[in-house]
């Protein structure tokens, strides 16, 4: 399994290069054949004195995923909507989406991909034709209840907030739960 969290607060957690480096590192730590493939990439780039291109990293990952005698790989890319979508051509989000789409397009038998995101039009469009299974938790009553329960637990357990007037606590819970937008 390999996991990557796209964090809007950290530009390094929004780039194609860093998702590739992270996934390659995680997979090579779990499999000797994957480690051998990554070692070959390292050697091919003068034992790390030259940085491989994003294309080289992508090819390395595809080579790992093409090994048929390995366990299934579960790739989780969490919060892809947190990648910046407002600067650069292509944007960071487009770059990350392209990596995931290129892996899905290869139809690796042992690759299982899970993407999490808020409902964003560009992300929906990118995966519309690729996703055999789409699950939306947006506007689900159970999810809303979980959000309200969490906010209540924070408001009513925090030592400073416990001193607030009851109507203020209720206002905070109501306002935050309505504006949470499923998050």
C-alpha cells in the first residue's frame, strides 16, 4: 500500500514529483523487486548526483506496477482537491491528476486506486470515464451527524469553551456544521 495526502498548507504535498517520490519510496520499502527497480533508477542517474525527471520517476513506478508476481498495490491519494488549481500551466492539481490517470490508463492488474476529494468539477471530469466505482459521501446524513458529533465533543470538552454560555456553544456547533461542506 502507498498513501499520499495532498495538503493545501504544504506546496510539497501538492506536486507530481513529490507524489511520485513518496509512492516509489513506500513501495520499494515493501518489496525487494521494487527496491531493485528503484536502485536501478538511482544508478542510472549517477548514484543520485543527477535528479531523475518526472517522466523517469513515472516510468519507474510503471515498471514496478507491471511486475506480475507481486502482491496487489493499493494506492490512496487523499484530498486531491487540496492541490492548487489556480496557478501554473499545468496547475499542480492537473499534474497530480495526470499521474493518477496515467496509472489507471495502464490497466495494471494488481493496482487498486482510491482517490478522495470534495466534489470539484475538474476532478469529477478527470475521472468520469475512468472510475468503475464512485462513492459520494457529500450531503449524507451520517456524515453530517459525524461532523456535528465531532464539533460537539470539541466544544463541550474544551476547558475554555465549557465556560461559554450555552447559546454560544449551540451557535458555534450550528454554524460550523452548516459550513463544514462535508469536511
